[in-house]
């Protein structure tokens, strides 16, 4: 190795991404000095600066990012993008953004341009997430599995999880909601407060919230989901299960004790009924700290959450084209050969794709607190937005 200064010059921020697990969103600036370097950078990213369609995709991400900065982020220190950076005509060449973002002066233009590029990166990843291609079909398949076990008692007007023919084992739901897919702005905010900021880490585009009267009913909901194969336990996402509602060890102790007394007495007794009445007060957590997984989660938030992955079956669009061509060529001389050349491998009628969805189960007290109390969702969103502002503009938390 030649002993030259260049051999000891490194782009340390990029090395932190590669060696230390830091996100590209947290890199303070780029190190691109020429248009040629900017072209190479964009090509490595996956776009061709010489292709009009690719350039238009990048400009659309730019437009959305500028709008998002001013409307949704509305940072008090950086409320408006400078006029010479806020539209296509002013910037002129998308590669100029990379050059400005590499300015070592860390002036206002460099700060705004880095914020725009961070957002463009997230918008591009969301827009090109392959899981969204068949979203409606996937959503219907996942929702149907749970909805088959939901019914409303027409006399009481109450929703139950279970089957009408088995009311003894049905569970009253105080509230049930199918979570709608977050709009794109909400997804951007969500990604900005996550270190990974990867669309693959968005698990709750499809989800359910089930609210029961008691904590023990919440546990019964989990049991029913498993027993009726509404969820597939092998397909539960490892590391995504969070229980902040029930002390599991205490739950096992109390339930086993009740179960043992039932065995001794061949039925309920006043003592067993007393244990059941006080069960809810005994299985809850006495104290919980902040979530290690999500720092924005209130220490007062109580719920059971887990992420499932549904193996959904989707009609293969390529198969429809294959069938149409096969019918047209079936009566032509040499038609089979043409078909085999057009489709050299077997075309499957259906595609099988894993898609994540989230289940959230709460008792009514915890749900009320999440709406009106110390763990309210509005407070959670406020913390997310403030975190997004800090990160976009390269500021460190106080």
C-alpha cells in the first residue's frame, strides 16, 4: 500500500451506516463534489438520471417532500423551504440536490436539502413497497378470518367474539375496530421515529383492536384466536409481541390455583367465585416503565399487541395473460412452441405472499386511558412529530 494521504481518508458517516448500524437518515451530509459523482450515486440507488420516467419519479418524490415539510412537519425553526429550492424549475437538475447536501458549511440550504433528500428516500421506499400491489385483496382475506367469528346479539345490541351457537364461550367486546391503513403522511412520521426507517418494518397497515370488559376476558380473546385458528401461531412475528396488560407469571399462578380448586370441588364454590372476582385486580402489572421497543409509548399505556403474518393467496396477473394467449394459440400451427417461448417456465395460477397485520387487545379501563388519559394517542402522535422534526433537520434531542 502506498503511503499517501488518500489511503487514510474515509467518509466516516457512511462507515457508521455500514459498520455501526446507523441509518442513512442520520448521516449529517453527503460527500458528492461533481455532477458525475451525483450521477453515479443515483444509479447506485436504482434510478437512471438519463431516463425521463426515472427522473419524473424522483421529481414527484421531491414535490411531495417539499409539501410535507411545510404542511405536516411545520418546524418552527424551518417553516418554509427557500424559494430557490422549493420547485423543479428553481432546482433545475435533481442532481444539484446532492451537491448542495454535500456542502460542508452546514448552512440553511444544506440543512433544507438534506431534509428534502431524507423525505424523498422514505417516499420512494413507500411508493415502491411490493406489498401494496395487492393490498385490497390481501386486506379482505385477512379481515374475513376474524369477521367469521364476530356476531351481534340483536336483542342486546352487543358485539361478541365467538359463535352465536356457543354463547357460553363467546366474549363480549366493548369496542371493536378494523384499523385502516395509515395515510402516506402518517407512515412517513412513523418511519422517521424508527431507527431502521424501513418500509418492511411497517406492520400495522392492516390490524384490529379488540376491547374487552376485563383483563381476563382479554386473555380469553387470545385463547379463542389460537383455538379457532383465527391466527397462526407459527406465523407470529418473533420479537413483535408486547404484553403491557397482564403480568403473565401472576396470571398463570392465579388461573392454575382456580383450576386446582375446581378439580377438588367438582364445581364452583363461594371461595372459587371470590377468587374469580378478584382475578382482574391481581393479574395486572403494578408498575411498568417505558417501552424499550418504542420510546414514544407512554409508561401508562396498557395493551397486548402482536404481529401475525398471513400467507395470502393472490391471483397471478401473469396467469391471466398466459391463459388468454394459450386460447388464441391453441388452434394455430406451432402455437404451442410460441407459447412455450413466451412463457419458458410454468405459470402459477396463484401467488402466495406473506403479509403482516397487527392485533391489539385491551380492557375497557386501558382503552379509556388511551383516549382520555395519560397514555392518550394524541400525546403519542405529538411525541412522534417532535422526534421527526429533530431527525429531519439533523438536530439532537435535548
